[in-house]
DNA sequence: ATGTTTGCAAATCCTTTGCATCAGC
DNA sequence: GCTGATGCAAAGGATTTGCAAACAT
C-alpha cells in the first residue's frame, strides 16, 4: 500500500482532517481499479464501515475535496459515466470507442506537445490529468467504412 | 443562410424527416452564437413556433438525432454547462479557465498531431470535434504561482 | 396511409443543500 | 472544546420514457 501511505501523508502535511470515511475513499482509490464511479466506490467500501454505511452524499463531498487538493481527477467516460482516479504515478488517458465502448489506455506522452504549445502560445496551463477522447476503435472504424458516418 | 441551406440539404439527402421543430433547432444553431446550451436553444427558438412552444424534451431528442447524423457536436464546457454546435466549417476548440471561467478559442491545428498519432498507433479514429480543455489561463496561472496548487 | 415525431406528464438519475449530530485535532 | 465532517431527508436539475395525438412523406 505504498501509494496509500504516501497519499495519506500528503494530506496530513496539508493539515487536512482525516476521517474514517475519507480514509476509506482514499483506500478504495488506491487499491481498486484505477478509476471508479461514485457507485463503484460506494460498492468497494461496502461493509468496511462498522455499523452504518458510507452515504453517497459523503462520497461526493470527499471527492470534491480531493479534487480541490489536486489528488484525484474526474473524467467523463461517456457511457461509462463519470469516474475518479488518483493523480499519482505517470499520467495516462483513455480512448473511448463510441460504437463498442472499448477503452484503450494511452500514456501521457501523446499530450506533451499539445500541453507545451498551449503554454507557449497562450500561457495556458492545461490541466490534462486524465482525459477521455471519443472516437471509433480500429475495428469499429473499419466496419463503419471510410465515410464520416452515423454513430449510434 | 448559407450553412443553413447546406445543412438542410445534407439531411434531406440522407432521407431524414424535416419537421418544423427540427428546422427551428437547426436554424438556431446556424444563425446564433456558435455553441448553445439546451436552454439557450429553447430561448432562441422562443415564439417562432406559432401557437405552442418547443418543449425541451423535443430539443433533447433533436440534438441526439443531429449528433447521430454527425451534424452537431456536444461539449461539456464545465461551469457553462453542456453546449451543442454545428460541425461545419473549420473545427475549433476551447480552453476553459477553471479559475476565472474565461474561454479561449483555438483552432484545430493543435490537435492534428494527436489525431494522427492515435490513428497510426492505435487505428483509433478520434472524434475531436469541439473539445474543451480545462486549466488555468495566463493571468490565473501567474496569480496562482508556480506550484501545482489547489483550484476551487 | 403509414410510420415518425411531438408534447405532456411523470419517472428516473445524479448531484447539491439544510440542519442536527458526531468526530478529529 | 471548537471546528468541521457526516448522515439523513429532501430539494433541485437535467435527462429519459410511455403514450396518445399530430405530422411528414
């Protein structure tokens, strides 16, 4: 649980409060699938809170807080909903097929040039944390033919 | 109404039905602000439908249909909500400042390399129609200092 | 004439908010 | 002990759906 401890330390150093609920959400993000929806997080945490269960309301608030601290990213994965992920480790992004829903992971190098150009041309500091790019995967593109055609 | 006629023609050629409501939505997108929210469209169209008014439900359905036809794009502009725009003419995109809300327009050339690399490396045909990139504009970045700091 | 689209109302889903209680430091 | 976080319930907003009536072709 390397990242878990490191993340908790980062938060403590900022003088933020660490409640059981906050620890659980962070643990869920550290130990489970790289990115998760609110529901997935609630499910992951299920049962780990002795007595009561962690309400979605609280998860929303905790994620909002973590986003503000720059610790998690929020990404709209289209049909898969909005997902949250830890912002540690090398950044990466996703290609989402609009037709079959397949998700392809790509590393951050694809965005290096863009980020640099936006900075130098516009002074804009892009926060491309965990981007989802929509389109058609190779198979669906082949199947759809060459034209810019209809996509359900 | 150049683009208006061209758009209507494209749709007719596909054998799709053109109702008054559909014409109104297309007209709104052709003649008004480059991109609009559902509410803005409803407002734009206000009063142009003799008798009744165009319900949001129908606007949702029409935009879904236009998206499927590849005629409009849908973009989440963050605090400005979800906007829809015609996909004609040279593509362009937006930089959205997370701090002050300023929106900077950029042309599609910024994405040419990325699009090409995704195609050649993954066979992925990216549909980068009308992208919004979040971050900090020059002023807000300067004000925030150099660190990767908290953003409300 | 036929199959589609519209409008209404209501359902549904996601997210936020008010307020009393509870917990971290 | 004080400040801030949680949980509940309820509000709020955006989007979807069922169904009958109206419309385009």
